[in-house]
C-alpha cells in the first residue's frame, strides 16, 4: 500500500471535541469530519509541505567528509554518511531522509485530496471555497513535482512517455492496502501542469493572513518558472519568470545583512531573519525541520567555502567558521531546538533570485538566445553580493556552454545548502565525487543512482511498485 499517513493539523473549530491532540478526529472508515469551508481552510493550511528535499544537499559537491574525532558526532555521522555516498541503505528512522520525504510529501497530497473531495459540500463563503481549492491543487502539484524529481530520472522529452515516474494521486486512499503502480514521467508532468493552472485561476490572496506562507500568484509563477525549466520548455519558463518580476523583482540586499549582523557578531540574528516573511525577495516560506543544523555530522563546507571570491560576501555569510570549530553549513537557518530535540527554521521554498537564475538559463537555451539578458540578471544580483562590485562581462562568456556553466555556478552560490543543487546536478549531468575518508567515490554522468531509490518499505508493502534500476 502507499505509505501515506492520514492525519492533519487540528482544526480550531473542532479542537474542543478532541481535547489537545494534534490530529483531526477520524471516523472508523478513516475519513475526517469537516463541515465548513473554514474547516477545510484549516486543513489546507496544515498541509503545506516543508523543505523535505533538504537531504539532497548531501548528494552534492557542496559538502565533504572530514574526520574530526574531537568534534564530529558519531551518531549523526552514521545517519548522514550513507546518504552522502548515494547509498540506498540509509537509516530510515530519522526525520530528514529519502524515506521521510516520500512519506511526508504523500501525506500532504492526501490532505490536499481530502480538501478537494469534500469542500464543495461544505457550508460557507464560495469565494473562499474556490481559493482554498486553488491552494489544494497547488500543494498537490508541488508535492508530486518534488517527488518525481527526487525518485525518478530527470525529464527527457524523448523518453518521458515511458520513463518511470511516481504514482500521481488524484484522490485520497479510501481503504488501507490499496496498491499503486508508477505513472510515466510525462503523465506526472501533465497532471502537475493541469493542477498548477487550476490553482493560478482560483487563488485569492485577500483570504490569507500572511500570504508568504501560502501560494500566491507570484509563487505559483515562480513554480512554473522552475517547472518549465526542468521540462526544457525555455520560452514558457522565461514567460513565467517575467510574470514573477511584474509582481516582485526585489533582490535580497546582503550588504545590509552583513553590516547589521556580522560586524557585531550577531550570527544567530542573521540566521533567525534570513527567511522571515518581511524579506522582500521571499515568495513562499514554511517552517521546516532542517538537517542543515547538524553541524557535527562530519560533512563540512570547507572546500566549497574556499571557492568564493574574496569580494563575495556570500562566502562569509552562508557557512560558519571560527578558530575553535571546523567550517560547517549553513548559516541561513536558525538553530531553534524545541522540546522534541529537533531543529527547525523558516525556509524559503521560492525566492526571487532563483527565478532570476531560471530566467537567465532559459534565455541562453531558447531558440533565439539572449546572452546579454542572462548577464544582466546575474549582475543585478551580484551588485548586492560583491563588495567591491565587479560586473560580469559578456565577452568573457562567448559560448553557450561557458555562460550556462557560470549561471549554474552562480545559482549554487546563491542557493547553497537550501537543497536545490542536486536538481541541477541531475539536469546538467554534473560529475560528483565524494571523499569517504580513504578514497574518492564517484557519481559519474547518467549514473542510475541519480534517481533516488523508492523507499524499501514502500517496495515491500506494494508489489506493483517498481524499484529504480541499479
């Protein structure tokens, strides 16, 4: 059966019925009791996905293993190290793993489907009803998009119709024990596209108390900018990028951050505020359980940090180093340890800068490329990253290959440790090698491990689920 957990955040309207528990009351047949549009709004608010993809940063060239006996935590190393070496055999009883991502994304999809199946029968304002449906469609689209890009091959227009994707769940599971097979990548992408455009036509931001915690027109266009980039539809990716810029083209001023926090040594203040909703470049944010704060897990940013130019303040801001400790990542996320002992942070799922890099890449790869457009987009960001600023010159990037390499490199410097590098490694077939303490292990282009293995628990429970080849 699909490993979907069927619970959501408790609705305030029915909280008195179930005391202080965190989950909806469930009928004996496993369906939640919801009666008003506001009930469904509460469900969909609790269904927003966290950054479950963060574990993918371990697969990339942004980290390297170092044996610091006096500093590393052996338990954390045993958790992270197999993922770092692209192994299918990792410890599964941890919150940030491929298995956890599979389970949690599908749980959010389940909740979105519960809303879509029941909200039309609920009492309440019809305009709000339509907006909540839009959020549900968009959550379903986004979660499937992340799943297919983690657990399947990268989209290839020539083979997508037959390449194995993931099950696209168009309805909630009604009975335990149902079996599901994998849909083709093309089918999954087609359904994602349909759901995203339904959402774009329905969502009304006036119903959202804090819009940046919800899908908005700007963040949906940002998603479509990424979606079409991955689909290699350069013109549409560029179109939706430009739609974002019409609504929000604010670039984060890192000089202001550096001067406010780093001059005084208030590094935690910087981390606490990096993805706050008041930041003008943030398009969509959610509170997230982050592996990134496990700095004593033997994987460090020493080598990657050294690649930043001395003028680039990102090299000093985005990773943490002192004379007393090794250099670890990442200083973008606050280290908040509540009672459960885990670490949480607000994490940006979409920011303006990513869309700018998407637009730059699309402009270079479209049929009538515009190299200067790409240079201008990167320079707009670098003006607030390099001090003193040195503009990129088009003459230094005379070929598409050189300019694309620069775009992907700059994108990583901006988004490093947020979990997006892996998708560009897959899309561009970038060769990765990892030091295991004795030798280098290789992940060459087209290696089958670039499609993360379907969790073994799912394969064991669901005989129709095909594993990824190895």
